[in-house]
């Protein structure tokens, strides 16, 4: 009788051990699936790890529009550079107008540096948002010179002509500190930039 009990206990323990091993294997496979899903979530985009350089394309576009008789004003930013990681980028913008003050033109210098995040919203369209630190100097022959520093919150849209070429425009909400006090300004989109990605 004791012999049958021992056999029964051994069979029970063997079955329990096999069930535990099988459950452990299932847990490992589940963990692997979780890690795999995280890998796919971290998949690179076509713009990831890329550099982007853009120029203000607005003056040329205005020349191409038929019967456009209005003069296009020079915008603050003429050159923009971005360096992306996965979906976040370091960005830098530069603009300047250096002419003789005797010609009744304003001279200015604009520089900004900041951070940007991109999100694809359609097959060809992307949305960007970010923040940047701004420095602006202006010398005027008719008005008092102005100097500003501050922060800008950015909102932009992009249309991808291809994986390497796209056009973009953006608006910004800026809080600036100046010689004549502080100001809060909303800058609507006024420029179209043509970018090359490499």
C-alpha cells in the first residue's frame, strides 16, 4: 500500500513540476512579446537621425505668382537648421539685414536656438511644436533702436514633397524682454521655407 502511495506522490509531483516549467516558459514568451512591442514602438521614422536645412522661399514664390504687384517684406528669419534624433530635434534660426542707415533702412539681427518635436498627421503632412530662446537687435535711422530677448512657443505645419524635400510654415507666441518694457506677441505664418533633408 505504501508503495502505491509513493508512486502516486511521485506522479503528482512530476505533473506539478511540468506544469510549473510550462508556466515559466509562457511567462518568458510573454515578456519577449512585450519587449518586441516596445521595439516596434521605437521604430525609426524617415526623418529620424537626419539634418535639415531650410531657406525662406517666400520672395521667390511671390515673384512666380501672376499679377502680384505687392512688395514682399524681408522676414526676420532667412536660414533655419534642424538636427533630429527620433522625433525630437535641436533647431537654430538666423536672420539679418545689414544696410547703411543713411539709406533709410532698418538694420537688424535675429538669432534663436531651441527644441522641436514632430508628429506625422497624414501621409504627406506633419505637425511640429517646440520652444526656442530668441535674441533680436534692430538699428533704425528714424526710430529708437530696439533690443529684445525672450522665449517663443512654436506651432508649425509641413508638407513633404519627398523624403528629402519639404516645405514648412509656422506661427509663434513670443514673450520678449526689451529696453522699453516687456511684450507678448502672436506671429502668424508669413513665410514658407523650403527644406532639404540629408
